[in-house]
C-alpha cells in the first residue's frame, strides 16, 4: 500500500533521466530541518563533555549542502551521470517491489543476474549498471534511502549524506583525541574541505567508501591501538572492509600498509628507551611494508578479481582508456607502464604527485576544475612550506614521531599512487581522490604542529 502511494510521487522515465521535481523542492526543507534538529539535540547533550561538538552541526550542514549540490549539478549542469543512474536503478527496484515483493527481495539481496534482469519491463523501468557489480552494489545501497526519501532524488541524497556523516565524525573524534590542540585544523581537513564534502556526499560511490574508510579507521584505532577488545569493533572493521572491497577494492590495498605500520609503530612507541625506539623504528617500518606486500601479493585466492595483479592490469587499461579522444582532451599522462609491480613503481612518483595535487591552476578548463585547483594550490603550498621549514630529511624524519601520523601519510601516499596510476582524466581524478585529502591534510597539520612545538621549545631556551 505504501509503495503504491509513493509511486504517485516518483518521477523518472525508463531510460534513467532524472530531474528535480516539485516534490523534491517541497520535501527537502522538511528533511533538512528534521536532521538539523536531531543534530542539535546530539550536540547539546555532548558539547559540555566534549567541546569539539561545536563543529558537529556545521560539519553535517556542509555535508547536506554537498549532497544537495551534487543533485543540482548533475540534473541542471551535466543532465546525467552516475548519481542519477544509481537513483534511477534504486527506483526501478522499488517499483518492482510494489508489484512483486519476492522478486524485489531476490534482486536486492542476491544481486544482479541475467535472469532477474528479465523481471524489469517498460512499465517498471530498466535499472542501469545491472552487470557492473560495484555500481550495482551502490544501487542496492541506495534503495532504502530512496524509499525513505519518498522516492525523491534530493531527499534520498540528503538522507545518505546524513548517514554517511556518522563514520566521518567518529574518525574526526579519534584524531582530536590524539591531538586535542588541532581540533580546528582537523575539522578543516575532515569536515570542511570543499571537494570532500561535495564529492563525498549524495548518492555516489565516494560517499559510501569514504564513510566506510572512516568507520574502519575509527574501529581499528579503538580495537588495536586503544585496546578496547569489543566484538563490535571487529564487526565494524569487517563490514567497512566488505563495503570497500565491493565498491573500490584499491582503497583496501592503500589501507593495508598504513594499518600494519600503525599497529607495529604503536608497539614500538611504548618502548621507554629512546635509543631502542630510534634503532627499531626503521626496522619496523621496513618489516611492516614487507608484511603488507606479502599479504597483498598472496591474497589472490581470497580477493579473486580484486587481487593485486588484476588491480594493476585494470589500472593500466583505465589509464590508457582515459587518454582517448572522447574525453575531449580533459586528461593528463604519467607515462606508459606494464601491469607489473616493477613497471608501476617506475611511474610511482608521477602518480603520487598527480593523485595529491592535480589538477593545478595551469590545467584548469572549467569551473569545477578551477575550484579543485584552488584547493590543490593550498595543499601544495602547505606541503612546500613544511618541506622548506623542516628541510627534506627533517620532514621525513618527523613522520616517525607518531604512529597516527605514519598511518595517515602512508595511506595518503599509497592511495594517491593507486588513483594517480589508474586515472588520466581530471574530472574522474577530482572525485576519486577525496578519501586521500583528509588524511593527507591531517598529516600536514600534525607535521606543522610538531614544527611549531619545536620552535616554541627552542624559543623557551633562548
């Protein structure tokens, strides 16, 4: 009955074209108001015990704005795109459910197949990305959000922005717990970076994977570093890893080295003797990296199509494809490479630089690229500033000072490499790199904090 009523509101044609309807305009303010009211209640309950909650509502507000902006730019500027396709596909599945709940449950839980694709017709509509497993997984995740959003595009995006915010806030809390003096800087890095709250919101792969990455970081920290041996943290890690593998498995490859080093470095940190800590740190770093490589290289039987070998092959194919003419020259090149580790390492420095700092101001071709380039200019300027102030050896030496810093910088580098080597299109790069930006920015802020503390210490002795 409820599905039948909502069907009178849902608006999309069988080919997936989505637009902002009158119902979106009517319902969205009520969803936003309700969410902000709940957020204010949470903030008021916790701000006395934890002052960082002064950023809670603002962080959520910009994320909701990001989700709504994604809806507008894809319906009013691009007129089509991934997010409209995910929405349309979720809508088709719900329409199927209004006619046959058993078939709906099969398509929702069992996943796509040629047989259940035949359940759809011109009346229900045809879901997009049906035979693209990662994209189809996102479509199925979108189903409850579209349902609770009364079948409307923008309310569904608002709800997804809200739910994905929970994990991001949890990650922000653990960073602030480690460095309380940097709560403002971490808020900028994690909550308020424009590209992050824009591309990391709404019905997009990146919103889901960034939230899963945040939950993983929070649970890993709680279980392994804080030693809160609760089964809930294990479950969170497993669920987050599952979501990442299903949508963007290369994020897991980027996480593995940093996670292992974080764990090992934390144990070394507890050695009281300064000499032994200094001696063992490089050894632990090397051993952790080799362990991470061993696990990834021997995970083929468990990861299947997401193995390291297949990932490199797909990266090569994607890198070649995005240089083609149909991308209208909106691309860059880091050079050619073979799908082997040694060949990929030969272009690693170029891939990492592209993953962290592209597009630059001289590469701008449209408004979206301009905004990203301005953000990248700030990130690059802060990096150069710290390299200049700390000097090259002191810069890299400072990375050994703190386990969390080692995790953030290692994840940033491996992630930037994974994205930079597989993407040659600026538009795609801007979106895919967003999980890397908060971690890299946090790394820079922590390094600057160490530098400022060292300057104060020296000034005190002078």
